């Protein structure tokens, strides 16, 4: 009975998504367990393709920052996993269902600047909390989801999209929202200065000119623009002035 109600709700959503009606939210087509299933498969794929850093101290630092920020987020219905990839580029990525990979290049770049490293991790948590991956999945798989469950082949295909770190690219709308949430979670936690995220963006804009290859992936995955910096700064100023609620 519950299954049938779910199928009817999915069918209605699908109709709303196919017709130019208001109220189509592709992420609603994807359940939490589907998201976790795809995330788990993507994580497996990433760890097959890319080297995972095993330094216990470094991993503990990233995990502590990540778990603390995740606890201050709007999404605590999933488990979060934080790992480091031994890649020299400056970047971080998130997968559906709670996996976040920080590149070693980002850790080196933000050495002794914990507010900046925490800012990037908070931004990635923002993508997961706002269910941006589910939005991406929902847009690609309306038909499969309507039928009920995703096949193993669907899960593998979707997982390989997220596991291809050189192709992943968020939209401007996703980026604005992840920035706002990242700043909000840092502000709520009170352990790191949210200005760190904005300082990091400014540093990226500066450094990209000298070493474009190290920053290329970051600019492709999470396009940094002066408009993003302006919006994030405005949101933080509003939070500090008390004109918006954290
Ligand atoms: Zn992003």
C-alpha cells in the first residue's frame, strides 16, 4: 500500500516535471536510500581510480572538522564520511549520500589556515544537505525512478558520473546555495570563522593566474566567480548584522 502511494506520488511529480508546471522538484524523485546506494557505489569507484591518503593524523583532522560541521548542518539523517585523496590539485568533492573527498593539494594550500579548509568542507556539506546530487540524479532518471527502483545498471551508470572527478560540474545556482549553507553551518558551529571560505575564494582568484593547472579542477567543479564571492560576503554580513537567521 505504501509502495503504491509512493508510485502515485512519483507519477504526479513526473507529470509536473514533464509539463511546464511549477513545483517540479527532481530531487523529490530520489529517495534517501537510493542516494546512499549511488553514493556508496561512487565512493567504491573513486577509491579504485584514485589514491587514498592513509596518514592517520591528517585523516583525523579532516574527519573532526567534517563531523563537527555536519552536526551543525540541516541534514543529519545520513552518515558522513570524510577522506583525503592523494592528488596535488586544489579541490574537494562530495558524493550523493554523505561522502566527501578532500584533495591533498587543498590541505597543503590551506596549511595553518583551518578556517579556509573548514570553509571548503562546509561548502561540500552544503551540496549534500541541499540534496544537489539527488537533484542531478532526478533530472537524469525520471523514467527509471517512475518504474519504482533503479536497476543495478542504473546505479552503476549514475555512480560513474559522480566518480569521474574531471567531469563533475555544479551549476551556478547549486554553488550559490552551497556557499550560503557553508557560511551558515560555520556560523552556527562557532568554531571557525566563516570569513575563511570567502578568503579562500579570493586566494583562488589570485593564485589561479600563477598556477592554473593546480586550480583548474576547482574552477571546473565549483566555478568560482566574483559574483559568488560577493553573494557569500553579503550573506555573512547579514548574518553578523542579525538581519538573517542562521
Ligand atoms: Zn560546489
